């Protein structure tokens, strides 16, 4: 059984958790490293994306990867690009703030699946909206989600965290604190109030959205919603951070 772990490089403990999960399922684990231009808003964002190929190879190998694939652009997109449309969820939240982003994601994932032909692929829950959109793709590949890996103070591990100043890094913890404080609230309204109030205590975080949604269709959750999840996104030091957490016990 071959399992694919798609990445854009700049590997960290979160990626290693994905690789370890894949290795627990199979002896054949392919880690792809490809910075996909179709999911960036502009060339400047691509240039700013961190790159550490030698370290990536080391971390992937230590985590259990049996093959590390670092294709160039022409290998992924050999001719005219036919973009795939993401599901309707792709127009919401991250999709609304970053038009075309999820179309770029599903297009590259589809290409990776076509080339590698894995039986399963592993993605992190930190990018929960992305995970649900990939699950909605027409594909025979089994999609496995892995829980978010966090820093000592709860901040979700991300390749973008290294771009934060010391002050910004301290502010970033407000995202986790808001969700953790709201998780066991008795109603959605109270949980939302807790999130809003907590976020407002840190002026360093410029909030884009902070809502509680139904995990299935990303509509706003109500008290009887079976699977509720808080999703938060915003900017600190001009760096976009996203996170999410299941609400309830």
C-alpha cells in the first residue's frame, strides 16, 4: 500500500506527525515537496514562502518517509493547466479571503494523485477547510486526517510561524486561548461570545473571521449541530494564521 504525504516543504513537527501516521499504515510512504504557485495570491507571497530542502529531507527521513519526491514545475504542469473547481465550501471563509486558493489546491492534489497513484493520502486538520474540500474531490484515494500539532502554549505549528516577531509570537497564542476557553460552553452563542471577547483582548491580532461552523457544510452552527468546530483566521505582523478546534466534550 502506497501512501502520499503532500507538502510544500519547510517541514516541521506537524509534517512529521503526518509522515509517522502514514508509516503506521504502510511501509511505502511518499513525501512530495512542491510549492504550488496556483494557490498563492501573488508572486511576492511565493517568494516569501520559507524553503529548507536539506532540512526537509532530514526531517522526512527521520519521520519514516521511504521516498522524497521534489518535482519541478514542468513535471506537475507539463502543458496548459486545466484548473479543477473546488467544492462549494471553497467559496467560504479562506476561499472568500483568498479567491481561487482552493481551486489551486485541488488542482495540484489531483495532479499529485495522477502521478503517484497512492491508495491513501494524509493531510493535517490544521487546514480543516482544505481537508474537507479534498475529501469532497472525486477520487478513489482514501483521505486520512491527522490532529493539529501544537507548540507548548497551544499555537498550531505552522511554516509561517518563523515569520513572526517575538511580540507577534506572543500575540499568536490568543487564537488557541479563544478556542480553548469556548470549547465547553453550554451554547453556541456563549461560545461565540467567549471567542469574540478573548480575541478582542489582543490588539496585535487582526481578525478576518472567528466563527463556529457545522463541520459538514460549513454553515454557522446552532446548538443542535452534531459536529461543531471553531475556525479562526487573521493576521499578526502581516502573517496570516489559521486554526480550528472541535467544540464540545
